[in-house]
């Protein structure tokens, strides 16, 4: 295992950044750009965040690689060569490592160091930060801990009694896992499962998939990047980025302003078929009303169900794999051969929607009194999304109030970057920002830029403390909810709502609409950080 590189023994910083993934690295780069001293703390033994931890078979991004990358350096954009339409985890990690080296970031990153607590001192106007390897202080604390980093392994009875090996997709062993000859259980059928199941099935003697909710999945049609595609994008990378930033999800999902319900069935299916052949998440923008009107949505949902029925030979299995919730309400998945995997003789599907998993036993997984014996269990059970990693740190703001207490009924932020009563604490892609409903790399970059600009402004204006005004925060929380309620998003049990974690408050966490959001952030900054108390 790599050890942390030598960092200085300094313990007082202008800023401490928690997390060395995409967000932490660009934040560090921007902080340096405004002359701010910073230290990044990272729990892992390497940089990369999500792309350091998620090494499960088939892990790759489902935003196209030419977009899933930084844009702060024109040279970097030009010189890096992506090889496939959707980059694999190793390729993305190589890219992140390249960025760290190219911009000399590592000397301010301390690896193998979990931040345990951060307490604001009203008297000193600083954060006192306790890490596993000593205490530091900082005027600003920036949480770059990721939206999907706090692994969720449900508390199945007997979970720890299993005699074989267990894995979580987000904590995959670095040396890989050889399932050859093994009977394997995969619990969960979200994006991570959908990417890994086809590859695990190829290796395992038998694979049993435990499904609580079927997912809609669109084929990736992954392929090597055509030199001509790269040439066209690189000839105007800035324009490509600018156009994508104007799309609702901040990504190049070709918009179609036509309404599904005003289109006849034959033409509708032609459009869906065309999008299916293109592949990827852009299926959801096939028509403009899919995320706003349940009847429109049903036309897309039924198209995908028909595809599942055409791919999966056993009609009973096809029926079980066919989602009933509205499409897009849970995160859409992108796959390579997922549904066809269920035609393999060594793959079986256990529906646990009505008869939940009763227990993990020493020999396997018990459902409805039947013990499914396996040698290994893969928990593809997702994350305590958006708030899990933040609440895992004992964060206490003004007057010693804990973040956990403040967010007991759900997260509350202004613009998703700050929460009132926690001065000088910033969150990158926090709840209340587009984050998981945007192309994540441009989203983190937009936040890093905004935060750096804000810190430069406060320096130039002699401001020591920045904290949202409670009224501005209340209005923003209301607005985030109002926008969500215009859509079909809140209509099912998704992790966007915290519904996958028992006991988590049911609150729609991301803000829908990247361009509107960016415009609002720019407007707030232009008005001297309207809605923030500066002192
Ligand atoms: O996690 P998930 P994920 N009993 O939460 C099931 C991003 N991502 O790691 O739907 C039985 O989606 C749960 O069932 P249900 C992407 O944003 C991106 O797959 O809650 N089952 C579900 O099927 C994605 O959305 C990429 O009923 C239980 C599964 O476990 C996000 O990360 C790749 C259960 C969890 O699915 C998370 O994806 C991977 C229980 N008690 C991930 N509890 C790409 O870029 C949970 N489940 C391609």
C-alpha cells in the first residue's frame, strides 16, 4: 500500500479541504491560485475518491469521457487522450493521478488520514480539526467528501455470520477478486450491480442476484473513441463545454423540445429507438415532458420494458426485471449486456421486493425460508448519499451546535454550498446543489471556482466570516423542493430522497437544473454575496 507523501509539519492553514477526489483536487488548485494555504486530508491511501475506491468489475463512468474531465486548463484538455467513449475506472484514476502530478498537487495532500471532527471556535474565528494523525486549525473548512462515498450495507440479520467473503462495490479490494468456480450472490440492482453483474456472471460458477427494485437501464454502446470525434471536440473544447453547461444536466444529452404526448406512437417509438441505439443517459431527454408528466414518462418506460421482454428469453424473469416506477425517478443506469446476462444458465434472479432478505446465514442468503448457498456476497447496496459522508464527521458550528442536530429533519443549505450557523464551512456539491443531477466533474469545478472567488472577495474586502442568512437558506430550501415537486423525481423510493437508508429523513436533496443554478450562483456573487452574512 502506498504511504502518504511527505507534507509539511504545519498545523495552521487558511483552508483545510477534506477529500482528494475530483472535488478536492480542483479546490486545492484554485485555492493556490488565490494564494491561500491549504492542506487536503484524504482517508484513502491514494487520491481519486470514488475512482480510488470503486474497483469492482466493470466500473466505468456513464458520462462520456470527453465531458467527464476538468476544464480549468486548456492544455490539460488538449494533451489528455481518452481511449473509450466511457472511460474505465483505471483510466479515470490514471487521469486524476496525471492531474495531481501535472499541477504539483501532492505536496499539500495528506493521505491515510481520516478527519474525525471539526469544531468552529466563535472566539478564534477558526475551525479546529481533529484528524487520525493530529490536530490542525483553519479559517475555512471545505468538505469535498463526495455525494456517494459513505457505503451503505443494510443491517441484515446475521450479516456478520457469513462464513465466506463479502465485498461492497464501493470498497473493492485493490488486487481484484477472482470469482472463478464460486457461487456468488449480488445484492442490489442499481448502477454498480448493473455494471458488475455481467462480468461476475462470466467468471462465477453460479450467480444469484437479489433484486428489491428493478432498474431501467440503457445500453452504453461503449466503443473506442473515434479520432474524428476527438478532433471535433478538441477543435473547440471551450464551445463544447459551454453548450453542455446549458443543458439541464450539464451534460451533452441531446435535448428534444418536442412533447411525447403530442407525438404519435409510431414517431415516438422511432425517437426512442434512435436514442436506444445511441445509448447512454441521453435516453431521458428523448422528449421534453418525460420528467414532468407521468403519462409521457410511461411511454418511455414501456419502451424500455418492451426491450427487456425482447432481450430476456424467460418471460417470468423478464417480468421480474421490468421496473414499474417512473423512468428516471431513480438514477437511470447504463449497461453493457446486463439484461442478456439473465439468459445465462448460471444466473438466477431472486425477487426480494415482497419477501425481503430474512437473514444472511453462515452459508448464504435466506429469503422466504429458502437458503441460497453461496461462497461470496457482493453488497451492491449503494450509499448513504449526499449527507452520509458529511455527517460521519463530528461537525459543530457556532455555539457548538452539531450538523447532525441541525439536519435532523433533512439537510438545509443555501445554494448547497453553506449551511447557516456553520461559518466558513463550505461543501462541494452539497445537498441543495445540482451535484448528482449534473455531470459531476463540471459541477465540482463550478463549486470550486465559486468558493475560490468568494474567498478572494472576502480577502479583498477584509471579511473574516461568511455564513448564510437563515432567511436566504429557508428560501433556497423551499425553492429546491418546489422545483423537485414540478417533476416526477420525488415519486419513488430513491436515494435522491434518502429512501434507501432506513430512518433517513425523506427530503429531495439535489437541485434540478444546472444552468439555472449556475446563473443563480453568479447572480449572488455579483450582488456581493447576497443572502450571506459577511462580517
Ligand atoms: O447504489 P444504488 P449503486 N435489500 O443505491 C438495493 C452512481 N454510480 O452503488 O432500489 C435489498 O443505486 C437497492 O434496492 P432499492 C450513480 O449515481 C455511477 O448501484 O433501494 N436490496 C438497489 O437496487 C448511482 O445511482 C456509476 O429497492 C437493497 C441497490 O441495492 C449511485 O452511484 C456506477 C437493500 C443499491 O443501488 C449509486 O449506485 C456506479 C436491502 N435492504 C454508481 N438496500 C457510473 O458512473 C439496498 N438495496 C456508471
